[in-house]
């Protein structure tokens, strides 16, 4: 426990923090009460996607509704009226709302046919005429090489019906971070159908029980990785149709895999700078070239909360990763990503209260309506209580990303030879988290794969990956050491770093090179905007060995459940031997990072006495190891206290071994 000096300053700080936490919960309750009084509760409020945009009524008339408070007039145009800009005006209603009803055709079919184009014509008070997509558009497309999107009326006569129930929320979350467009060895934008057919079976085989899909909401710039959303209710048409995405999620559910959606602006719909956003400069995010929502606006809350509900209801996603929380909470006060850890930064006036209450409200609504919903926060500030209950003044997220861990691994690989690695520093980074706030650990994500950086595999083996990954030739020292460290880094992160684990697609098998989307700087090439899964299928290449280790690592966790267990007890972080030993969930983890030494009869600490056997060994030939350990060996404890544990035993150590107690009734999780 860290000493906390009780001087007058600290007592005042604690009192202020407690007061602000209570105030935040009161603000949430006030917001919920307002929703009850004005909208009949959040259930109706978050179903606004059923009234805004376009809705087909039982008699096949079409009802259109928009919010455009700064507009002078609105008209609907499209294929249905020969693109007449004035024939179908909206009627102005209260509070900046506009409505239009199109009666059915003479044959009683809807006035706008399925898969035909629409636009909203906005007349501004300044006399401008603007052509806009509805912010509530469910499907938008564009012609190849065009930058202009079309609102397409999506109302298929036989929509896809999802038949498989959502899986239960996993107790151990093992997440496969994926991007549909790059999920193919071919140099093109891959499809939802390709992902369903070719990628889902791999994810299932690897033992991941969660997929985090990036870049699904429609975005104009492919290379933005989906961070510049242009149509929040539209699944990207780059990869296929809405029905094909529904099928992807349905098939994932049939495999017992939950699917999370990345959510991350919508600019000048009504001709003003501040329809859905704060006016500049507060409403601009200069780093990403996007906008920041005005979370104090009633209609913005309607739009955003209904958007979350839409993806849960229409597509049956299982939850969300909320990106860019730091910029939401602190941007307008000029705080960047450098935080000292002083609690005044988290509970002071620089925190955007409106954004914070929105996140609390979103988590309350999602977890009330969908008890198994999973929400993950991406936040670099380290905000306390992000993953604590709302009644405690927390924000209510299930998990936060442990973003310091991949930064640490990249720093180590960039700056240090492996013989200079500090075991204590690595362990500190992996265990430095608040108790009771669940973290998702990862050694690398898409950020490290992007051009300008390198994946772990490329940092470790670099250009030798082009010539020396064949299993038909002896391993070079660089390939040998690189493969061993690749496995060790990932399992150490998996076992010690959090209560969930994440891997970016392809990195499980040491995907070579980097990720670079088509752009002017690379002649619009797709060569690096793909994942070469074909490398795994070539038995003579060592990528399949790294794949096999990742698969068995996940399957071992599924059996013993260390991610769902309390934090590990670290019994050794020996700087001279380069050895880390810890136990978690009745599994003993032993890591030998020494570049040149294996150890015989190496004493390790255990709590539970009895017999232990090897369950996972990175030195197996199957994983690209040297097969130096006999898996039939049984290890027996001695009543000799060691390194803070009641018992100990002697083992032989090469790289990694996982030992499990053979007589404990709680060893395996069922």
C-alpha cells in the first residue's frame, strides 16, 4: 500500500474529489429525470432512429424527419422525383424539426424505391443551397474514385433475419481487433462476405471469443481507419451491404463470438458551424481533422444515444469500444495527452462535464437495456473510476485499454538490447493498474502496425523475415531469438497485464511489414493494406508456428481462466537470470528472457503443494522451439518457503513454461 500523507492539502483534495464524484452521479440522475419528463424515459428517446430519417409506415407512406435548427427551408430530392429540387418541401415544426410525408404510389408501393438515391436540399438563412445526406441515413454509397456520397434508401423486400442468439458475456475477454477491408491477402478492399467465410473460422480456431470491428461506420477517407465518420447510422458500403454485415455478426454469434463496434464529426448539416457540434475552436479536433460533439444539446444526445441503440438492435452488436475519450473529456481546456497523475486533472474544472455525463448516460442505458453489453474505453489520461459503477461516481465502462503496455514494449525494442531489459520495469508496467478496474492488455494493436512504426515481429526480425522464415532451413540467430521473444512478450502480456487480452489481426502469426492504406504518397497502392493469411497456410514457413502458439495460448487460458482471476502474485523478477515467475488461477508462469542461458533445477515459488505438470511450453518444436523439455516430467513441491510463497520446487527452464497443479479441484474452469 502506498503511504498517503494526511496533510491539509491532501485532505482538501480528497474531500473535493469525493464531492465532485457525488456531483457527477447527481448530474446523471438529473439527466435521467429530464428524459423521463420530456420524452417518457430513455427507452423511447433512444429509439429515435424509428422516427428520424425515413420511415415506412404500415400503409407504405414514407415519413421523413430531420433536425436542422439553422435552416431556412428543407426539400427532398432524388431518383423518385427526377431530382426536382423544389417539388417536395419539408414542413417546419417546433424546436428546429422538419417533417415530410410521401404517400404511396398508385399501386400502393412506397414512393421511393429500395436502393434508389436521395438528397436533402437545405436552404440557409444566408441564401445558400446545400445538398446534404440525412444524418440518420442507414446506407450511403459513392461511385468508384468519387468523394461524393449518395444517400441510398435501404428497404429490401426480403431483409436478412439474424437467427442466432447473442452469446453470453465472456468471463475472460480475448479480443481479435479486425478491419474488414484489409482482411484478405489480395490487394483490394475486402468484403463482409470474405470476412464471414475466410476470417471468422480462423478467429474461432485461434480461441478468441470477441471481435472488435474497426471502420464500420461510413467514413469518407479509407486511410483514416474509420476515425473520420461521415454517416453514423450507415455500415460502410465499401465492404458490401447492410445485410452482409448482419450475416457476418450472425455467423460470429453461431460460433460463440461476441462482436464489438468501434465508435468515435458530422459537419455543417444545416449550414451552420454548430448543428451537432460546438462552434470552433472548441468543436474542432485539429489532430484528426474531425469535429467534437456538443454533448449538452438535447438533440445531440438523442442522435448519439439512438445511434448506439441502432447498432445494438438492427445489427445485434454486443457492445462498443469508445475511442478518443481523452479528447472528449479534456480537449476544450487545452490538455493534451500528458498527464501528471495529479487527481485535480481528473476531478477539476478542466474536465468537460457534458461529455462525462454523456458517457455515464450511455453506459447506464446500454447496461440497463442489454445486461451482457460490453463497453471498452480508450483513454490515455488514466482517469480514475472509468471502469467503476455509476453509483460510485464512475463512468460505468466494463474495461479500459492498458495503453501503456504496447508503448513500453515498443520503447524496449527500440532502445535496448534484450540482455539489457529490466525484468522489474517490465513487471511494473504490466501490473501498474488500479485494483477493481478491469484492463485489456495488449502487446501491440493497429497503432503499432501503421506505416512509420513496426510490428513486434518486424522490430525483432526485420529484413530477415523476407528470406529466413522457411522451416526447411536452419533458423538464423535473429529468427530464432525473434520468434522466442515474440511468443514470450505476448504470453507475458496475456498472463500478467490485465483482465482481458487484445490482438490485432495478423499479428498473432508475426505478420511481416507494416500497414499502409492507399494514398497519394504510395500511388494509391493496396500492397500494404492487406493481411497475408496465406503465409499461415504454407507449412514450410514459420508463421504457422507463431499462429499455433497464439492459438494454444488462448485455448490454455480458456481452460484455466487466468484473465478472470485476481491479479497475479509475482514471486520472482530476477535481473541477473532474466527470469520472471508468477502464479495466477492455479497456473505457474515461468519466463526466461536470458539471451544465452537455460537453467537446470531452477527453484521457483508456489503456494499450493503437490504435483505439477507442463501445460504450455514455448520451446516445443510445434511452436518453432527446440524441444528441450520432457513433457512427461512431473514436478513435486518441497515444504521450503521461497520468495513469499509457502512451498517451492525445482524446474528446468528454457523460454516459457506453464505448470499446473494436478490435484486441485479448481485447476480447470468449466
